[in-house]
């Protein structure tokens, strides 16, 4: 194929579609980035990742007794794992967002300001995401050429 034809094909590629396709292939890794932020690092606000929220003393006692995931050094939004298990990515034309179908998110957690920005990626995780997606994006672009 002539170079001018390849250039024309490259110019016609919708990069948002390519990025979304690459992200679909790596959805589990993307969700893991968000879950690690919350559980390992205590990030409950992606715009302020260093601001770690603490459990109340009574909550710590209950979590140590009843929770499957017993970390109490900071809020994790993970007691039994169902909230994390129901996390997913919703794809739009020019972006994708991390969401959860867990009823606690819709009915109890999300309306609270302190958890409203827990889903999503920090700058640190976005940097890791770029590394994860880079090879996938190149592969997808080559397929379209």
C-alpha cells in the first residue's frame, strides 16, 4: 500500500474508539488500579489522594469482628468485597468512567460527599494506565492500518 493511502487511513482513525477498545481489553487491570488505590492507599478522593479517611472507633471494632477484609488503618469501602466485585467500566464515545452496580453505592455511599470521588484514577494510577494501554493502542492502530 502506498504511503499516502496509509496516511489517509491513519487520519481517518477515531482515536477515542481505539483507546476505548484497548481499555476494554484491559478492563480488569484498570479496575484493579482503582481498587488498589482504595484498599492499599486509602484514596477516597482522587483529587486529594493523600487525604486518608479514618474509621470511627466503633466501626473498627465491628470491622474486625465481621468483615472479610479487616484492614482498619484507613477507610477502604471493602468489608465483604461485594462493592469491589460489582465495579465496572462504562464506556462513552470519548471517555470511560469507573462505576459500581452495588446497591450500597447507589443508595448509601455515593450520595455522601466524602466518597463521591472514590471511583476513578489518581494521577499516579493514570500514569500506570498509560503504560498498560500503550502497547494495546499500538496494536489496535496497526490492525486498523
